[in-house]
């Protein structure tokens, strides 16, 4: 068996939320819950599986994915979460943490939605059928929407005003709707929803790619505000939910936020400011012709605030281990050497040829060039 990823090893070493009151290992495991994790072979699912498997307060971890992961202490079941046979694999679990989601920028949107929605429906139904009493869903604080009139910070009870225009947000809204309906359809089943802010640590999203650009695109007249969440903190918050130390719907992220000017000062990356019509129009055209993976809706999350309070976790005794400044530094280190403009990854040669100052402007004009090239090919 190959050795676990360094982040998985780090997850094993995350401190328990209240170690000073932790029972002895044998007595704790005999009383602890059996927790099933879907999407357990990679990403946040792998980190959580490793962390729970090393915890004295978890009796057993059931790991479910389409391939076997590296956490040997877990009991593995290999299957697609959309398969109704998952019900038997969940039998005996007290809690299911559903992390088998596809939010990849490159995935076909229709296929992504089909997987995410059907998978969540199947997991909720299967869990209820075999007597699981709690399902934990992980969506994103993006469901609140990025709007110019948002309070800073938003209350966790704030209305979900996002639309389906950004990558995967429509899926997340539908997942939350399924989560709200499930307890009514299946009495006895409780659903907890965890909403991380901008997630950093082995992630690849439109928001992390924003920091791979040679210039930070700022839309004129906008007021961005940045609140990050390191995967370590998400893992510890998910453990709180699995141990039922918190329930309902809550956000997870660093305390406070960073203004755009602070981000630019800390990162050392200067801005490129464009009028709203130019930025949004170019983003829409580039996505429409397939040049960039991010729809124009993603741009709103870099324009308007969607900072959210994390008071419910605080009230439960949880505290983030990372600050916004520390997560930003970790993100910049992680993306070093990558070259992305308008959400599109460039090779080193392309980025060097474009030049830092002109890269964004060059890409904004690419749509017209592509159309001309296509017309030229049709003539021959």
C-alpha cells in the first residue's frame, strides 16, 4: 500500500476539539458513533476519513468511493454513490458525511449536475432506509450569493440568494433543497449542512485560480471581501458535525475577512481594473466559445461580498486554526508557478509570451481571434 498524502498524514495529527475531556481510547471507541464517509478516497473526503479513523471518539469509519483509498484503518466499500446498493453499505452507521461531489471546472455541467443531485438523493434515501439518524451535507457559503447589498458579515440565517450562474452553485442549492426536504419525507432522519467559505488546500476552483493570474482582475465600482477556509478547519468542523456537537445549517471559515486592498498588499500582486460591462461581457463570450471553464457568474464572487458569520461553530466551542492571512499565504505558495488568465490555465511559454502586464488584455481579445480563425478554416 502506498503511503498517505502529506495532507492525510496531517489530518491524522489534527487535535480533537476538546482533548482535555477525551476518554480513554478503548472506552471512547466502544461508545463512539460509526461514521460513513462518501467520496472517501480523495480530497476533503480522504482527509476526513484519515482524521476520523485516528480519533479515539469514533467507533468505526466506513469509507465509500469508486476506488479504494489509502486509509487502511477504515472499512472500504467500492461503488458509485448513485447505486441503490449503497443502502446495505450504510447499514450500521450512525452518521453519514456525504462528500462525493463533483465540482470540477472541466466537467460537463449536465453530467456534473446529474452526478451531484442523483448521488445526494440516493444517499439520503438509503441512509433513511437503514436507520442512519444523521446525514451531514457539505455545500458552500457561495449559496448565500455574492451581491452588492450583502451585509458584512452575513448571518448564517440569511436568505440564500445565489443563482445557478456560477460553477456548481445550482447543484449546491439543489442539494440544500434535498437536505431540507429529507427530514419531512423520512421522519427520524436529521440533516446537517456545512457551508465552507473560499476553500483552500489541494483545491482547484474558479476562486483559487483567481490567485494564479498575473494581475488580480478587479471590476470597477465593486467591493470584494475575502474570507478563506483551510481544509484542516473544514475537517475539524465536519468532525464536530459527525459527533453531533453542532447541528442545523452553519458556515465554516476564518474569523473576519480581508479587503481587496489587503489581499493585494499581502500577495504583492497588483490589480487590473476593468469596467463591469467589459469584464462580464468578455467572461461570458470566452466561456460560451469554450475558451475558459468558468461562466461569467463566477466573476460575481470576486466582485461582491459574501462574507459570513461563523458564530454557530464558535458557540459550540470550535475555533479556526488558520487566519485569513495564513490561508492566503498558503494559497499563494500552492499556486506558485501556475499561470491562469480569466480562469484559463496557460502553459509557461504562453504566459511568458503574453507578459504579466498584458496577459489579461490579450485573453480578453481572444474571443474575436478565435471567431476569425474558425471562419478562416471554413473557407478552406
